């Protein structure tokens, strides 16, 4: 039971990261590889806010959300907008987003140095609950609550609001959307801002969860995030959410039933197996090629 | 860096009574054969070498092992200050960063071997790096003194490879024996990161020691040195209800592992390998670090003359307490000085010869001798209590 919870907590962070990742893909058909850099940046920013400025962790989460949104706007402006007219915009955007991500990391290293950063020992409330032999800390509940809340909020936003309608219209066909009076540039920028804000919160939550931030933390989750969105079905928000939690659970069960050395083999093998059975992913629509 | 040295009367300690020569060229040209002195006190202390003796240190000042490397740097700098008060021989210390990357380490070693030749290389910080870089120095005939390499198989690389850091194979059996004796352990869970040479050899040493002491290993769990979330593993460990956790991991893994173990309600002692042996553990893990047991090569509470002097000087210079890495780095430089003076030569082969025969040198680590290029001095078993390492008894 404790293992199920461990899996859900870790998985909810993967899911939050992946959902931001897949949002840009689903709406704009672009893969934003600077997403992991936003994730890392926000972890460091979160630690700085708490450790150096003495902000409480409750305020740090919204502050990081805003930071992430701003970074998303920067990524869109720098890496994607200048290239959008090119015929190879998919590929060019992929490369330029790697470049922007690399720049973020370099700036981060210049500011914070290469060392692992941690929160001060007393930054978190040490409250924990014990229920039937299962231990949960207040912090873990916060992590779960924030990620689920943000994911549901996003679902509402996409399905029920005017902005969401705009996003779906752009996803369907940007030209048609423009003809229908949707401000495509603004919807694009907003999508990036929301996506990065989610990635940023995922970053700070992981930093809370493991109480550390390293330069390499983004690389690990980027791979997992990609796996999750492919398994969930490219562009599917529900798929990313369920895929993320499934990966978290697969990891802990691999530890429990197979052996800790086999964790990645089992977790990624499982994902691979799903793809063999359902190439379009759990919730992806089968790709139809227009000619 | 140019340092003038003055005489200090630790002379009696130097076992080799060789003295009185002047070497013109530090590194490569052969120094004149040392003339035997007429016994008595002076010996190596009277040695005069005109040119500063070039010494290279390859440390991990950035990257995963940065906290160790920076500590070593402080230890070396302090040793230079102390050696500057002795006369006759001066040292020029070049410290280069290998960024905790063996590939970078090779570049640093190549620089020390040929481009800016040094008489002896100190380091590198991690055993992982040493296994890659030391063979290069061995091939070129440059002596290397490891000041923190504790994995098995380091000095086996060749006859130019020394270390002053007590290997885990010497410390771990003492740690397990002591912990079993004082805590009455019966069964343990072993955890180690299996993608690092250092932690893997630590695990092998633990495994042997546990068997030797007749302790039962109820479960063995592995993780990666880059891991930060250990909750799944620790839940497994907790379910096995061990009397203690035995962990071979670097400090970067040790801190979250210890914190998360306590968070999951694992209150049993955690016995760590050498990677746990850093004050950073208490600084970053706080209360969770209580009850961590680490075997160490250096007893910070030792009241020997050399150790007390080292502690005071370190606090005065660096504004903080030294750790074992600083003490071993400091000792490394003291041993280099003893070896240079013993043969009174800055030549690589002469240093290699006299370093290996050093006996009973008083250092902060205790009375130090080399036996077949391996260090000989007592170890200490510590437990974290009230935020500091105290001797377990």
C-alpha cells in the first residue's frame, strides 16, 4: 500500500510534467525540448525563493508558476515564433528549443554553480499521518493536491473556456482558426505559457519531494516525460496524466516484485509493450494522413 | 604559488637519515645522488632544493564530488602554509579541477605529466577517476598519491601509485564489527549504487564483513548514483524489518536517502560507507542524520599533537571545521614533503622510492606508515549524535 502511494506521488509529478509537454504538442504540433530546462530552472528558483528570500513554500509554488509562464513566453518568442513560417518548422523548432534549453541551463549554472542545492532543513512542515501502517507526509499530500488540481484546471480550461475553444480550433487547423477570427499568435503564446507553467510547478514539486535540485534533473524526467506522452497518445492530456501515474507505479512495482536493478528495464519495457499493442498510445487517435 | 619554507623540528620523525644535496632541476633531470648524512638529528630537514618542487593536485572542485574536492583543496592550502615555515624546500602547487569526470581527469593528468610537468600528482578525488587516470601516470613513471581513493584495486595499478586514504576494505570490517558489538545487530538490509566503482567496491567490502561477522542480509537493493527518490526502495527495506540499513553510496545519494528513510519511519541505525563521511550530511539532512554510523580513517576528536594543531590552524584559516577529506589532503602534502626531504630530490623516481619507505610519520591521521604503498594507521567508528560525529563505543 505504501508502495502504491509512493508510485502515485512520483507519478503525479511525471504526469504534471508530461501534461505540459503534451499540451504544446497537441495544440501546436510542436515538440518543445526546452520543457525540461524550465523544469530544472524552476526547481532552482523555488529553492532560492525559500532558502534565500525566506518565502514559505505555499507562496513559492504560485511564484514559480508565474516564472514558468514567463519562461514559456520567452521560449515561444525566441525558439518558435521566428521559425514558424519555415516549411521545416517542426524540425527547426525542435532544434532551436534544445538550444534555448541549453542556454537556460548555462545561465542557471552561472548563477547557482554546479552543486546540488537543497532546501533548509526546516523549510517543510514535518506533519505526517499514519493510517494502517502507511505513512504520508503533509508535503506529499500537497504535491498530489497541487498536481491533480492543476491538471483538472487545465482540463476545464481547454474544454469549457473561450481560450480553450481557441486552442482546440488552432489544434484543428491554424489557418481556418485565423479565418474564423481566432488570434493564433496569442493562443500560441498562451499555450506555451500554460505548458511551461505546469512544467515549472512539476519542477518545484519534485524539488520538494526529493529535497534537492541538480543540473541533471531535467534530463532524467525529459526521457520519462517523452515516454509518458507517447504511451498516453501524443497530444492527449488524459493520456499524459494516466501515463505519468502508470510510470510511477510501474517503477515502484518493479522494485517490489522484480528487483531494484531492473527498475528502468521493467518500467520502460512496459511502456514499450503498450506501444506494440497500441501504437497510437492509450488515448491517442489513430493518425490519419491527409494527402 | 611560491612558498618559502622554514625549519620545524618534526625532524626526529623522519626515519630516513639522508640529506644535504641540492637539486637544480625539479622534475625531469636527474638530481645528484643524495649523500648519506652523519646520523643524528638533522637528516631530511637540512635538505635544500633551490627550485620550488612542482606538485599537481587533480581534484573534483565541481560536479557530484565537489564537496569532497573543495574540502581537499582547503586541506592542501593549509598544508602549504605550514610547509612554508620549514626551510630548504619550497613547493609550487597546481590545483586543477576534473569536474568529477574521468575524461576531464585524463586531461588534467596529461597536463601534469608532460605539458606542465610536476614531481608528483595528488588525487584524483574519486576512485572512479583514479582507475582511469592512474594507469597513465604509471606508464609515464609519475608518482601518484591518492588522498581519498578508498576503493579496492587502486594501488594494484602499479608501483608508482600510492594512497594515504585507508581503503574501505580496512575501514568497513572494523565498522561492522564495532556496530554489531555495540548495537547487537542480527539482520540488515544492504543498499548500494551499482553504477559507481567506489560504491560497488564498498558494497563488496560490506558483504564480506557482514559474512565475517555472521550477520544476515535479508535484502540487497540497488540504486543509481543519480537517483534522488528512494521511497520505493526504502519501503521495501522497511518491510524486511532489519536491525540496521547498510548503505554504500555517495553523499549526493546519502542525504536524500537518509532523509526519506526517517520520513518513512525507519528509525534503525544506518551504517554508511565512506561516502557518508562528511559534515554535509548533518548540515543538509539535519535531524534525520542522527544514528548514522560511519567508519572513518580520521578521528576528528583525536587529541594527538598533530591533530590538535591541524584543527586549530584549519579553523583559523578557513572558518569552519575540517572533514576527513581535508585531513587526508593535508596529510598527503606532509607525506610528500617527508618523501622529498628523505631523498632530498624533486626527481620523480627518487620521490617514488622514498615515499614507499616512509615509516612512523606523525600526522593528523595518527602515526602513518606505508606498507606496499598502502596506508597503515588506525581507523575509528563514528555515530552521529546531536548533530556531530562522535566515537561509537
